[in-house]
């Protein structure tokens, strides 16, 4: 997969005049690797939210987008020393981008997987398996299904990778499922944080939550029967120990 195109905002400068006008200068770096040839430095000047002037390292000069911006571009393009400095600002980008790669982009977080079944409403399939993958980074991930060790693509739908808002992602894959005796179904996850694919096998037996409910119910029943039996024994012993006095 080709590296994604990333952007870093390096500097924001706002100048407010007394009558409410605003000029903002934004410097940013666009890149898809740490190589200087893959880095683009851009400096944009905005006046009241309208971009009037831009320097792009790929172009190598200033370009104006308004009448005043064109005048400013002509002026700055004649300043050889200033233009030389602007063309070399990619070195600032390179420094920050290298830090980003070293501290963020080369890191990865392993996903964890849950696998459960659902009964879709309506006249759809009798059941559906859902493979949910949580808390992984970076975004790129592969989620696939196998049936008896062979790839399964029929009846599969998947969501996009969903951002959690905390640098982590989640995704969900659904498989239309009609139970068959003896078959083995698995959800297989591939991610750069994993040394080998993470395989989660579907267990068609009762889910753990249901097993817990049954276990709690059975424990309650046994406890009730034990207390009832203890009460019955106590009653019989008391009845046996009574002394019957004949009435006159």
C-alpha cells in the first residue's frame, strides 16, 4: 500500500487590526516520506479568510491570488536573498517530519478482537457473525474470514476503519452464517503490529455471558434446594423429640 499523504502545520501567526481586519500566515509541510524530494513546504497568507499569497517549494516562487497578492508576489520574487531562504525552508520540514516518523508514524498498537453472533431482523440470513477489531494503530488493517481453512468471501460486508478520536481505530466485519455441523469458521486479522495473522475461531457453543447466566441460575436453584432440605430435616428432628401428653 502506498504511504498516505500527510500534513503538518508548523506556524500560525495572526495580526488583528483595530477595525477588525485579520491577516493570518500559515506554514505547513506536506510529505509522504522523510526524503527531501517527497517534502513540500507551503507558506500561505490569508486576509479575512481569503488566501492572497502563497509560496510553494515545488514552484520555487510566490504566487498571488488577488490583485494585492500579485503585487506582493512580484515584490518578494525580486528579493533574491529572501527567495533563497524560502526555497531552503524544506529543511525545517525535514526536521519536524523526522521527529514525527521516529515518535509516531513508526509506532504501532496491536488490535484486540471479539467474535459474536447476531440474529438480523427481517427475512435476511438466519444468523450473522460479527468480527469486531478495536484499538489498533495505524489505520491500515486487513480483516478476512476463513471456512474450514479456506478463504470465505460470500456474504461478507465490512465497515471502513473508524477513528476513535484518540489515535486508535476500530472496524467491524460481518459474515452471513448458516450453522453447519463440524465446520470451522475463523476471523483473520492482519496488521503491521502483528508478527503473524491473528486468528480468532468461532465457537458455536453458548456464549460466555449466557453460560454465566445459566451457572448463576443453577447455583441459585441448588442453594434453594439445600436450604429447603435443611429446613425439612430440622423440622423432622424437632417433631421426633416432642413428648405427647394424653388429654383427660
